[in-house]
C-alpha cells in the first residue's frame, strides 16, 4: 500500500511557487547576476541539506579519496553545491539571454563531427552528465548545429516538470517523455535531430552494471539501444565553466554502434565506453558533477528484462512502440 502523504499537494504547490519566483528573478537579473545568486543559493543549500551534504562527501571520498587534489572532500562538496546553484539559476535565466550573446560565451572543442552530421541532416545521440551547465549544452548545440530534443523522465511534481519543460521549449528544446516509446525518438533521429540524454544516474533494476570510479554502477542502456535502433552516432560532451561567465563545450567521446556485433555485447560495450568517458571528464573537473545523488545505490545482480536488448533484429525502418527507459 502506498504511503499516504497528506501534505504533499501543499509542498508541491510551494515548490512551484518558489521555482517560478526564482525563474522571474533570474530573468530580471540577467545571466551573470543570476549566476552569482545561484552560487549563494548553492552554498546555503550545502549548509541546510545535511543528508545531501553527507551523500556528496561520502561519494567523493569513496571515488577520489579524502583529499582529492589536495583539498578535503567537504571543501570539494561545497564547491559542487555552489556549481549546481549557479547552473540552475543560469538555466532559468537563459530564455532572456540573446542567442548571439549566449553562443559568444562558449568555446567549442571537438565538435567537428557534430558539424558534419548537421550538414548531412544525420540525427545523433548527444550525451552528457549532470555536469557543469548541462542544460546549456543542449540549448547551445540546438542553436549552433541541429534541432535538439531531450529524452526525459517525468518529475514527481507535475507542476515543476511543466514549468521546466516550458523553459526548455523557450530555448528551442522539445522534451520527449519516457514512456512514449521509441517511435517519437526514432522519428526525430531520422529527421536529423540530436537527442539529448543524461545516463549518469542510478538505473535501479532497469540498468546493467558497468565500472564507474572503480565500482559497479547500475547504468541506463537506453542511449546504446536507441543508437543501435536508429543507426545513429553518439557524441558525449560536457559544458565546463571557465571564468567570467564563459564556458567550454568539450566533446569527450565520439563513437558509433556496430550493427554487425551481437546486440547484447554491443549494448554493454557502448554503455561502458559512455560511462568511462563521463568518468574521465568528472576526474578532470570533480567540482562540476552531481555528487549528491546515490549513484551506486543498486547492488549488482541479474539485469531485468527491460535492461536486456531484444534478440530479434529489426530493420532500420522498423519501430519499437513499447515503453523503454531512456533516462
């Protein structure tokens, strides 16, 4: 029986009101001042959210040691909270940022393949993690290269979910909700869109376990399965903060599925490569990642049927309309 939460509707309405208030303030302040406000919000969250702070410090210590880069794990955790606050308020401020000014903030490194795919109107899988300003990379890629859509899970608060997707649509990003099946995603790939996905959170029993910072982590197979079904290339990239409101969009992996290989093996190979590429980026900029998430929550065990690819090959023009987890 589901646990009753009588105050949940009140809490959700309060969350929506706070979110809309922050969005209005961020757009009024402008990008740079909103970023500064976000840093203060992040530092405050570090002090107030004890449980999340403890999770971040524990994750950092187990992954990088007690003093990564010569500083205590708690100091790195506080900087990660600050980075999260900055990125969130910047995202809310983005609809008021002129397109040219936004693109002028970004240095592009390793995106030549994306330019080629865009010219050929070839769809691709754009992967990043909860790293740096991950919302900005999707918006900027959409403005510079090809139409970008996000494959997203629904949030627990429908009102907040609707508001965040409203912000994304203002940036030219159309959300594709998980549960709609592969049809919409595959059609978008064939039309030349880039599909943005974030496969760096715990996939529970729906994932397969691959190494992440030396420990097996349940990881979503959706990106690999979608790339195989759509014969689409994969670009893994991150949006790094430089200084003074400037950023570096950096491609860390470009790969393609091999349809001639065994499907189960290929899904595992791609998922492992994607995860290793994200780990490398995090090791270089550990203050940029979402350490507050319980990434290693699901212990290793037999993968569920949802995690395993179907053994029957489909022609590229066939579509699977069954729900599938892309998160």
